[in-house]
C-alpha cells in the first residue's frame, strides 16, 4: 500500500502545520488530478480559514520535496497528483478535462525500441494522449 502524502512529508522532513495536514489529506484522497483552485475548494470545506495562498505555497513545497508531481497538460491549468514509484501515462479528454491514467506494455516496449533505433537507452519519458470520446 502506498504511503499517503502526510507520511511522505514526515519521511522527507517536511514540517506539517495543521493547515498543511489538511491539504495533504485532501490531496491523498483525490481520485483525480486537481488544479490548485479545485484543491482549495475541497480544503475550504474542511477549514474555511485556509487561504488560496497557503494552498499554492503548500503545493509548491510538496512538489519541490518530491511528494507531488506537477502536470501542465495542454490548454489547461497545472494539475497535481501524488508522486508514486510506478510509472503511468495519461489520456486527457479535451472536452471534459477527464484524465485517465494507464500503463501499456506495448507502448513501453515501442518507446525503448525507438530510443535504441537512434542509439539511446531510454531513461525517462512522459506520454500524454489527447482525445475526445467517441459517440456510441
């Protein structure tokens, strides 16, 4: 089972104020990739005294500490997710903004094959696919 964000903060020596604990809890429970405004709206339901500036500063701190990953998907605000050991790619619905995480071994092998073809060993990559849902 993956550590939650609060546990990762403690492991990395990031000081957790009560407000940061709330932000960490909300982010740990997120099933999506919220932007700061979405995160702020969720946090406000728990503690209305937390400012948007505090959310921005905390997200930046968590990102710089290697706890959150920042994604700047085409045409939108920066979105965040908990940084985990496992690799995955993203499929973004350009109309709804829905983000689907996936792993496809064929794509992974093809990327390594392409890198090798040009004389490289693949050390990292990021794949973002953009689409619209097909009509049924």
